[in-house]
């Protein structure tokens, strides 16, 4: 677990979560580009997922101990749990690739992972704007997140179509469908973060 000082504020914890997400997304892209070093990359993603779990618990612990919070308590809780959900979905996709003993990736999985990585970078940037109260910048990045989520939806639909056209083995269809759903689910959770951020902007801008 990362060392967390007693007086660490919520934004420092969110910064740690954002860095974990960015690192995990880079490793996820590398994984789906090349399955040859799967085990080490999956372990790295799992370690980041575990660290984010601990950071989420730290947010909840601090919420129970803090009377005055920089933004609404419900918003802090929502942001933390949705950030955690993003990495959970990343880990879910990586874990299944290993569990299913897949030997080759697909261009659709790589495209989804890259779109997710782009979204995560924007999410991480949005939290820095939130800390600095740059609300107009947050609105701009939320528009960017929504656009990338639409792009992810298109890739996901195309992936499902290609899968049913190209794969003859029904077991392989089931395996890849689960992976695509986890990747697409992670993009959805990024959009959930954007929705919470937009509601915060409406309250404080």
C-alpha cells in the first residue's frame, strides 16, 4: 500500500488514484498489443487495482472522520467509487485474457484499450482542475470524455459484429464478449466520473 499521511487531503488521494489509472491503462494497452508477457503485466495491473481499493477505503475512512469537506460528501464518495470501478473493469479484462488462456489479441481489443487510456488521461487531468477550482476547464474535459465514450461505444459495437462474423468457436465468442464488455464498461465508468464532475461544476461554478 502507498504510504498515506494522516493529514492527506481528499485531492491527494484522488491524485494517487488518477496516477494508478493512467499507469494501469498504459499496461493494459501493452497487454492487448502483445500477449507474450501477459503474466507480468497482469500482476502489475492487479497491484494497481489493489492499491486503488485501499485508496478508496481511505477516502471512505476520511469521510467518516471529516466534518468539513471541500465538496459535498456524496460527490467525494461517488468520485472515489467510480474511479475504483474503472480499475476494477480494467483488471477484469486483463484477468479474463489470462484466465481464458488466450494466445492472440484482436485489433478491436487494442482499439478499446487505447480509447480507454485516452479517457483515463482526461479524467486524471479533470481532477487537477477540480483541485484548482478551474470549473470552466472541467466542463471542457467532460465534453472530451463524452466524445471518447461515444468512440468506445462504436468500437464495441464493431467488435461484437466482427466477433460473430470471424469466430466460429462459440466458446471463443463467449470469452471475447466478456473481455469486450469489461473494456467497454471501464469507458462507461469514466463517463460516470464526468457526470459527477459536471454536477459539481453546476453547484460551485
